[in-house]
């Protein structure tokens, strides 16, 4: 059943589904395989999870049966992994398990399983479930495929839709295009139509039947037809019958052969029935689909034809007329020929008679046509010669000399062949009339011809000097005309010359008259022309006067115009400039001499004209008696003339003309020229004045501009450069320079026209070079030619500089430099240049001065700025309204405001806090009034802290007006701090001083104690010694007392009265004796006594002598000798000795006590240190004695003390300190003397001083150390012996007493003197 | 022949006088007491005594004296007369000097002033043996 069902579900064509069975139990596998295989499933079996995964992934079964309980990998894991794999995730998995719990099933299904079959399973159930799931799977797959197809379909359609839309849009575009094309076509058609309609031609289309199919609208105009009148008609219907055959022929030909038919003329019937000649063309366009016929173009040429016909008719008419006229002319010609023949006949007749007349006519013709020069005199003379059959013919012309003398000169000559010419003969020139023959003169004067048949009649042999006349001579003159013609014919001597001669003469006379006439005419013509030229020239000059005031132009024009008036070779205009006449304009050689100066002091010919104010004409410069020698001009010049250039009565120059021809100029010329010159003078003068005015204006203008330019800059270098730059505007120069002083030199600072390396060139001011002279004299210096100047120093050998000028640059009355210019032209500079240059220099000086001042001011400004910037004092400059104008760095530092913060603000608002404002404002008011403020006050910083300042406000006063205020704030904070520090320091110093003083006191004391320490040994000795003596004496006394108390009474009882008397006398002597002997003396006394006693033959001499001396009894012992001779003597002596000794011991004790007390007192005095620091009244002598006492032990042997004490009053002093002084001095003295010598102690009063002098006779202090002995720690003693402070302290103590100490030392005498003032 | 001598050297006369009296009372019977105020005088006496072949047994000398000091003097004495017993009797003496005297002068005793008679006598007696 199920199989059937399956067959139904699954298409038979498809193979049975593959099933993968996974179970670890082989039996189950086998069972399942057995169940499923019969149903046609392809069953794969695997027994573990890993193999199952591999199998599933490679085979992709349609369904999987999966056991759950498997070793290693259980079914869940297998399921999980299969589901996780993309390839196998869709394969339905049916779990087969023995686990039948609901939870197991839920877990299995949640893992992705589709079903769950519990073991043991029913085969039918297995199959049914498998079928179910497979079918579900199939359905699912199919649906997926269908979905995929649908999706693809949709994609495809979308693409198609898009393509359609694209197609649509391109179609639309195409349609638009086509519309456009159509429109274009319409337009084109309309145009063509219009063309057709408006054409002067008729355009028609004929079909094959020669029927009109189209006719252009122009038909109406051309042929009178409307289109419809013609369309449909045959062309032949309207063609002139005569033309029909050819038209037919042509059209047929065209129809058959195609192509074009060139123009064909035929007649076409107009609508008004007239025939019109038309010109037609045809084009076969049968094959053209549009036209499909013959296109005929027809043009009406009727009018043209008509015109041609008329022309032809006129031509015919003309031909006819010409023919008629020709005939008539032929007739006239015939008549004329006849007439000519007749005339020829007459001519021949007359010819002979008129031959001479012809010559005359020819002469006249020549002369009449002779407007050109030179006149054809030679041709005329030739004709004359032929008439006269002469060998020569001469023509002389009369003329006036410049002096008014009548002269004649040969002008032309004709000679027959073989005859030599005389034209160049100077003798035939300027022949004075008074040298002429009277006949000749007569001829001239009467103006009639003469024939001299015999020249011998001439008184002087020949009418013309040097010309040999030997034949017939015709002298022909015209009266009133200064012309002479003469001729001579050698072959025609007197006789036979009759009518012909007269006839010839008449002809010649006529000819000469013609010449005279010609000359007169020519002269008149010349004159007229000259007058005209003169008028023109004068007018021209006048025009120039009006038009131009430029001198050069005027001079050029004058020359130009003059040339028209007078013939000359050279011309020059000389104008007065200063003391010279200067060639100012000229032609040719004069032109090259422009600028040449002729001093008025010379005797030059032009100068003469200038001075005489009259024209001067010189016929020949070579021969002129006055000027031939002095003439310095062109040697070729012969004729010369000069006219003064006058304005009123003033001469401004001369106009000179010259010629290479002798006598070229006449007075007449001069007169003409004078008129001209007058005009020219005015023009020149005006031009000069104008030029001068212009120049002055130009210069003034330039100077003004220069001033502006020069003062436009304040930079010195720029100014210097500009000076040079501007200089060229006012004066010409080749090089220029500005020199400024530097030390003892002038230094070239700026310039032009020379190599730049010359800048810095120095001219010593101590030299006499022109530059130095200009500077020192403060005057301009002009050098016309440097090569002539004695002070000029040539720079380089070929220096082209010739003229030089220097002017001082003056500032007030002081020269600040010089300005120099130079030129390559000699004498280039004059008064005018000086004035200009001085004016310029004054401007330049101002500019330089300004620039220097500016530089100085700028330097000063910079200095002030630097000072302000570097000043440690805060400085503010204030405007008068108390606003801050500047604020230096120290101010920024002091107040904490930057300059930018405070500029323009009110100073009081910036630095005075509210409570200080009132005071600050009051200061400000005082400052504004120009008062100076100096105050110690307080101001406020930006951060609010107050600062102690010393304020100094100084008004800046310019021209008695306060213009600004300098406010200086001196920060006192540091000073106050410094003051405080100083005060503390002072305190410290005072304290230190105190300490030092204490130290010093201690030092002095310790020095004293040190000195004492040195004495201690002696002191102990000094005290112990008397103590020892005292003790011993006491012992002695006590012993002696005991003994004498026992012995004395007994002894006295034994003694006689006499003996007792002697005994007491002895005692008395002993008591009275002064123990004044030294031990040594006592020994001598003892020895002496011994001898004495021995002389008395006494016993116990030794003992007695000893005792007696000790008792002090050694003089005059005779009274005691008897006693000593007694047997009891020893006992007596013993008692006496003991008794005496008791007294001696008592004295000893007394002495010792005194001595000890003295020492103790001295010690006490010495060591005394008065801490009160107050002086006490003391006796200097006592202090000296104290010290001497202390030193007693050291002084008593070997030192002799000399005390020179003068009584002195007690003084207020520090006695213990003075002790120390004496101690030191005495100690030093003893040491110097090595404790042997003389110590002199002097005490005295000198004026108000008490003087103590301690002098020893030691070796003295070496000079070189005397200076140093008072220095602290200076000592000459071995280490340990002295502190080196002794004398230093001595001096300090003496100073303390306002005294002084002096030392003088030489070997054997060294004295220390201490001066202590009494009060 | 002559009595033997005890020589006392001291720059202070009072000391010498009292010393002489003292020594005389103890040793006056057997010895002569000679006095000198300085080393120079003492040396003179010594030489004089030597010339008379008078033996000096003891010299009692002060230390601090003008001229030659006591130790120097005693050393000099010892160098010439080594048998003379030397005793320093002084108010003050430099310890170095005393030491020097002990070694170089075989100083018998050093006695300080003021001295007791007994100690002086003992010193001399002990020297005299």
C-alpha cells in the first residue's frame, strides 16, 4: 500500500531515496537494512558517529536514521554536527533509540531531529515514518526549487523592463531628432521656394510630353502668366513659330540624351501676346524621383537684344559719316598742298633775304628762352660771329664796384676754331671805365654801334688792355645799357664792306639790343625775384618771428632765406656775448666754427663792422689794403661783406657773408642785406631774449623743482645722489661731483661722469688746489682751461677735462662742502653758470644740511630711545594732557604694564591708585604749568601692589612752551631694602666692632698676662727668695735667742767692767753698721781682718774675722783687739755674734718683707685691669717704677739703670695699660742688650706732653725693619719667645691716650719715645 | 789643712747671710761656709780654694740668677769637680733645668725656697755621709 503511495508521491523516474542508517548494533543495522531495502531505498550503514559524519557529507543521503546510544560519539553529537554543517543541515534525521522517555524524545527533537522511533521498532512504523519524512523532504525541496525559479523570473523581467525603458527613451530622442530634421527640411523647402518665387528667371519643369508641370511664380512677372495659366500647356504652344524647330529639336535631344542644354535663345509669347526673346537652359532630371522631368530655366533678354540692334544701327551711321568726311578732307588736303607749294616758293624767295633775320630771331629766341642760367651768351656770340663772319666775339658786362665805380668785365667769349680763348684772362675783368678808350666810352655813352675798320684809331692801341686788335672791329652798344659787344674779323679790312656791313651792323645792333634787353629783363627779373624773395624772406622772417622764437631755428631760417636773396659761399651770424663776438650760426665752414669767439678788443674786420654800425663790403680779401693781412678766416674767401645787426641804434652782432669770387658783393647787396639784417636782428634779439627768458624760466623752474626734489629726501646718500642727478637739469657738464670735508680733507662723496672708483678721492684742505680754495674762500672758482691753471692738478694724462668750475656749498656763513662741474670744452663756464650753480648749490647745501641734521636728529633720537630703552629708571613721556606718549622697558618692569597697554591713557589713572589720585593729579597740574616735581611717593603696579618711588617730573620746554613731560620713576623698593640691609649691616658691624674691641681688650690683657707669664718664674723666685731669707732669719733668730739668753748672762758675769764696755761697744758697732758689702767684699774684708788679727797674734783668727765681718765690724777693730786677746774671747765673740746676728736677721727679715711686699704690689699694679674703661688720675713715674720693680731681678745684675726723672703732674690715664707699654719697651730693651748694658729711663714734660724715653745701648734696630716693628705679629724673636703683638699693642695703647710713639735707633742707642698729652 | 768648704751661691744677699748663719750653726765647727752672689764669683772662689787645696764638699746654689743659671753652673762644676755634692736651693726653677741638673750635674737635692733648716741640713749631712 505504502509502496503504491510512495510511487504516487515520488515520480517513478526518480531513483528511490538514499537512507543512511547509523547504529552501533550490527543486528539493528542489518534489520533496518532488511526492512528498508525491499522498499527500494538505497541503504548505507555505518556503525559509529565519525564514519556517519564522513558518509553523510560525501553522499548527502535523503534521510538519516540515527541511533542515540553509541560509544565514543553519541547520536546527539552526530546530529548536532550534521545540523551545524551547511551541506547536511537540511537532511531529516530520525532518531532510533532504546531510550523511550519523553525527555529523551524532547531532547532528540530539540537537537534537530524530525522524528523519534523507539526500539524495538515495528518495521511498518519505521517505513511509514521514513516515507512521511521523505515525502515532506521532497515537497520541501520542490518548493524551494520553484521559489528559486520564480526569483530568477522576476530578475529576468526586471532586466527586460529596464531594457524597454531604455529603448523607449532612445526612441523618444529619435523622434525629437526627426522632428527637428523635418522642421529643417520644411525651412529649407520654404527657402528654396522663396528663391524660386523671387528669382528673375522663370523655372519650369516639363514632363516627357513637353508639358509644363511646374512653373515658378516668377512667371507672372517675367512672362505675365500665372502658374496655372501655363501648367498643362505644351511649351511649343507658346514658342515663336520661327524658333519652333530648334526648340523642339533641342528639347527632344535633351529628353533623349539627358544632361544639360546650354543656353538657347528663342522667342516666347508673353501673356500680352508680344514676343519676348528669352534665353533658356534645360536640364534633364527625368531620373530624379522628385522632379522627374526637364527643368527649364527661362530668362527674358528682349531689352538686351533691342540695345544691340540700336548700337548696330548707330555704327552703320558713323561709318557713313566717316566716309563722307574722308572725301571732304581729301579735297581740303589737296587745296592745302597746293597752298604749301605756293608758300614754299615764296619762302625760297625770301630765304636768302631773311637769313640774317633768322639768326637774329634765333638770338632773340635763345635770349627769350634763356631764363635759366648761365645765359646762352656763347651761343649768341657764335651766331653774332657767324653774321659778322668773325673769328672772335666777346661780351663785356658793365657793373659797379662796391665803391660805386663803373667797371666792365668780360662775361662770355666765342672763338672760331683755331683761335685761342681769352675768357680766363684776368685783365679782361673789372676794367675801370676811365681806363677805356674814349671812342669806346663814346659808344657806350651814346648807345649806338660803331665800326672801327682801323683799330689804329684807338689812342691806347687797344680799347682793352692786352688784347691785340688788328682787324675790323664792331663795337656795339646800346645806350643806357651797360653792355658792350665788339667783334673783329681779320679777313675783312676796309673796303667792300658796304650795304652788307650796314645790314650786318643793324642785325648785330638788334642782337645786342636783344642782349641788352635780355640783360635788362634778366636784371629786372632777378631784381623782381630778389624783391619777391626778399619780401618772402622778410615775411618768412616775420612769420618766424611770430611762429618761432627759437634762436637756432631763426638763424637757420635767416640763412635759408638769405640764400634766396644773395649768392654767397659762406655765411655766419656773429652775436655779441660778453666781451666777444661769437659765431652763433653759420653755413659750411662757419658752421664748424660755431662758438668761436672774437674779442671786441681786437681789430678784426667783423669787430670793425660791429663798432662802426655800418655795412662793409670788401671786393677782394686778398688784396684789401686794410684787412688782407689781418684776415684770419677762410683763405679761399675773396669777396666779403658784413652787415651790423641793429635794433634801433643798438648793435647785437654782425651778419657776415663771403664768396670765393672777387667783388662778389656790391653796396646794393649790402643795402638789401641791411634790410634783411634789421629784420633778422629783431628776430634774433627776440629769440635771444626769449631764449634767455626761457632759459631763466627753465633754470628757475629747474631750480624750484631741484629744491623740491632735493629737500624731498632726508637721507644723506639719496640727497647726494639727487644733487648730481638734478644738476644736469640746470647746467651742462661732462662730470660733476660733491665734496664734503672730512678731517683735513675734502672727500668726493658723490658724482657722475667719472669712474666710481674715484669716489672717496681726497683733496687736502691744506693744499692750494682749486677745490680747497673754493672751500676756504667760499667763492666760486672758474677755470677756463685747466691746462692753463697753475693750481690744477691733472688726474690722468689724457684727461679730456678742460673747463672747471667749483662753488661752495654754503650753509649760512659756513662752507659745508663744494660742488664742482667740468667740461671738455674750453671756456665752457661763465658768469651765467656761476649764478645758476650758486643758486643750485645753496639749495643743495640746504638739502645736505637738512639731511645731516636729520641724520643727527635721528641719531640723537636713537640715542634717546636707546637711553630710554636701557634706562634702569622707569620713564614715561607724557603729553600735556597727561596721556602717556611713551613708556620705557623699565616702566614696563616697574609697573607691570606693557607700553601698548598704557599709550594714550592718563598717567594718573594708570599708576596712581584711588587714594593717591588726588596727590598725583595735583602734581600733574603743576607739571602742566611747566613746574618740575621731585617727590618721594608711592605708586601702584598693575597687580595692585604699591611701589615706593622717587618721582621726578620734568617739563620738556621748547621755545618757552611746555610741550611734553618727562616723568621718571625711580624704584625705591630696592633702595629701601638696601637701606635696611645697610642698617642691619651697620648694626652687625657695630656689634662686630664691639666684639672686636672686647677681643682687643682681651688681647691686650692676654698679651699682658703672657708677658706676666714669662715673668712668673722670676716673680715666684722673687717672692720665694725673701721668704726663704725670712724663714732662715727667723730660725737663726730663734736659735740665737735661745742660746744668747742662756749664754749672755753668764758671760756678762764673767766679764770685767772694761771687758763689758768693750763688749757692748762691739755690739753697738755691729748695730750701727750698715750691711753695705757684697759677699765678695766681705771675703776681702775677712781676709784683711784675718791678717790684722794674725798681726795681733790672736788665735781663732779665721773664726773671729768671719764673725766680725758678718757683724759688720771690719773697720777700726783696734778698740776690740784687747777683748779678742782675752782668753774668754771666743765665748764673748760667740755671744756678740749671735746678738748682732739677731739684729742682722731682723734687718734681713725687714728687708725681705719689704722686698716681697714691693713685688706683690708691682704685680698687683701690673695685672690690674680696669674694666670700667674710665681714665684715672695717676702718676707716670709710679707706673715706670712698678715695671722697673717687676724687672728688678733681671735688671739688678749687668744692667745699669739711669733714671732721669723730672717731676711731672699726674694725668688722667689708663695706668695698667701704660705699665704694659713700659713693660714691653723695657723688655725689648733688655732683650736687645742681652741683659747687659745701660738702660736709661727718662721722664719729662715737653710742652703739653709727658714724654717717657726708654733708651738702651744695644745694637739697634736695623733700618729696614724699623718701619715694620709696630705691625701686629711682626717679631724678630724666635718662635715662642714673643707674640709679635707687643709693639702693636703698645701703639694701640698710646693711640688710646691720644699720644704717639716714636723710635730712633742706631747701634748703641735705641730710644723709644712715648708722648702722652697732659690733658 | 784648711777646713773643708760648703759654698752657697745666691744673688740675694739676705738669703746668703741667713743661709750662712744657719749652716754655720750646724756645720760651722767642721766646715767653712763660703758665699758667692753669682756663678762667676762662685767659680772664682772654687778656683781660689782649689789653688789652696781646700776641698769644697757641697755647693748650694740658687737657680734663677743674673748671668749663668744655677743648673748650668752646677753642670760646669760637676764636669770639673765631680766629687762636689750639688744642691739646688731656689724660689723657682724650670723643671727641664732641674732634670738637666739631675742627669748632667748629679744633683743631690732640689730644695724650694723658703726652705726648712732641717731639710737643708739633712741634704748636706746626707751628702757628707
